[in-house]
């Protein structure tokens, strides 16, 4: 009896040891992945098929803006613009200066006279050591399709296997305070680097009725409720990118965005948030339509 008890105790201890070792290795792998700038992560775009947005291309002088910009340098440029309001010191266009095209968006008027926001609210439920978590993030307006449908972009810090589901919400109308609709997506299996997947529809639409949210249910171990999706639902497409890829994408237009904002400061025009203005990159590629 004593021998059998000792054997069982040793077996139980071995199982616990192996489980602990696996958990420690899993946490170590997750941390290594988190800080690896070359590791592939999920990025996605959201398209609203029943809306249209329009951008105006503008050319800005980026000659005096370094490729790698830090916030103190940006502040210096804006302070100089404030001081030069009285006199226009912008040099005339010439071949020895550097210009870049950027796209300017202006918020359309709404039926409620509220400004339309250039972002959606979304988030992703991720599985990790110890359970699941969900965090809301803004998904910024970044482009339009070939049919002028708005496209929003977000880069996550997660591997495909870590993402359980993605949700996005937006008002059904154009007013910022209207009741939002909430849509849920799952990742397709054919996500690769270098090219986006096709646009995919949501698998469920959440209707808030006073009960536990879908996020609460999923993060507490339940299955995602599947509810029929209504009309005018968004579409989503996915691609694998590294942190280096995302940083390079941002760098291509950051100088131009700051230069355009500086010209607004110099002219004494209202801030972008009050004016409903947004500058985005001119990516030079056509985004396919996401529906009729």
C-alpha cells in the first residue's frame, strides 16, 4: 500500500512538473514573439459597402522633415509655424526641394449636424496563458475602394492562432452618437504575408438586449453566439505583417502628414479634430470593392 501511494505521488508530481514546464515554455515563447520585430502578425482592413468617402490629393513640401521624426522635432516645427503666421515664409516650388502627395479627407455633413468620426471602434478576443482577454481599439480610416467605399486599417500584435474573434462597431447612420451595430468576424485559414485575403462577411451581429455581451460570454469560456447578420454589414480582409512592415508603411507618409498639419498651423486654421480633417497616405494601389 505504501509503495503504491509513493508511486502515485511521484506520478502526480511528474505530471504537475511537466505541466508547469510546458506553461513556462509557452509563456517564454509568447514573450519572444511579442518582442520579435520580424514575427508575422495579423493586420486587417474593414470596408463599409453602403458608404462613400472622398479624398483630395495635395502636394506638400517635406524637404526639411527628417525620415525618422521624433515628437520634439515635430513640436519645434509647429512652434516655428506659429511664429511665422504673420509672414508667409514658404519657399516657392523648385526642383531642388522634395514633395510628396498625401490625401486629405473632410468629414461629410450629417443629418444630426454631428461630425463623422474617421475611425471605427473594434477589438479582438485573444487567447493567452491563463485565459482570454478583449480590448477595444480605434480602427482608422486609411483608404477607399475602387467604388469610393471607406476602408479602415488596424495592425494587431497577435499571431493568427491567438485570435479567437474580431469585432467592429459603427453607427448605422452617419451621426457619431447613433446606436452602434456590432459585428463579429473569425479569421479565415488562408492568411498569408504580402497579399490580403478576399473580403469576408461577419459571422454574427450582436444585438444588445441587456444581457451579457458577446465579449463577456466568449472571454468566460462560452461559444460565440451566432445571430443572423442584417443588411449593410461591413466586410473584412486580412494579411500577415511584421512590426517592421507596419513601421515602414507609416514612415512613407508620416513626414507628409506633419508637413500638411504644419501648413494649417501657419495659416491659423482650426485643429484637425475641430475641422473634421484627416490626412492619410497615398498608397498608390487600387483596393477592390467590398460589395454593391
